[in-house]
C-alpha cells in the first residue's frame, strides 16, 4: 500500500523512502507492530547513505497512529529524533469506540464497527484493562519535545475529532503542528479518489511539510 507514496516522496524530495512491513494484529497485537516500526527506524538511521538527523516518519490511518506512537517511543528512548511526523487521518484514541453521538450516515470506508474491531485486535489483552499510552497516543499525557507534525483529516472522517484534539494538544505542548482539514472528505479519500483536486492538494500539503522539515525548518501552523 505504501509503494505509490514512497515513490512520490523519493522522486519529488530526492530522498530514500522506506515502507515498514510490520507484523499485523490480531496475530501480533501491541506492542509488536510498534516495536517493528522502531526496529526499522533504528535500522534506517544506521545506513551509511542516510543522515540520521534528517528522518521523517509518517503513515495513514492505523499507520498514522503507529507513526505518532513511534515519535513518542523515540522520544522516550532518546536514540533518534525524527524531524517530522506526517499523520494522515491517524487512529489515535481507542476511547472513540465508546462514542454514541456520531452520525454514521456521514461516514464512508471506516465506521464504528470497523473501529471497535481494529482496536480490540490491536490492543489484545490490554483492551479489557489499562490501555498503555503508547498503544493509543491520545492517552499520552506529555506531548512536549515531540517532532513537529503535519496532521490531515476530513470532516466526514470518524477520526476527525480525535485528530483535531491531538493537533491542539501538540500545539499547547509547544510542538509546531500544521493542520490540514478537508471539508466533506471521508476516511482514505485521497487513496480512493487520487485525481481529485482535494486529494492533490492534500498530497501537496504533505510534500510542502516534508520539504520544509528536511531543510531543518519547522512547519508553520496556519
């Protein structure tokens, strides 16, 4: 799934792009997928042709949630400091599964049934107990010291509210965060309708953030 975006990033940015084939839940619940991503980040930073001070991380949906958690884990372990986290409609908060106020008629691709199944699969045994903050980044209390972020989400996406809340908390913690909200867009719209104007603008916003970060400048918040 990451091949097209990796090719675009590599071609347009003139950089190496790596897609992590992490092991999947429910066979491998948290923390295995996150640790796989961290192992890949460590491996990448050790390659001779890679500048470890100029690594950006990112992902879409579940991958966006893993990228957010990876930024937190890298901060905790203090080994690698990514220059940017690019989070496309990321899954950040398992507590969204308990919401009763969502109008599911506005949702496409991903609804509450999908959401509940995914979180239960990913959390495994932790689903019925105390959820580790690294499993659900929205639960993480201290967001200070994280890499600058770019967060993109549509207003008809199940994750809209939790993504906006996370962007607000990043800014409140002093982390630069560019927020790209697409009116009427549903979950994964940019992958389903790649040629539309809003999808192209979504990609361009990501590319601009990457260009800025790789030049060691923080993205500005609109």
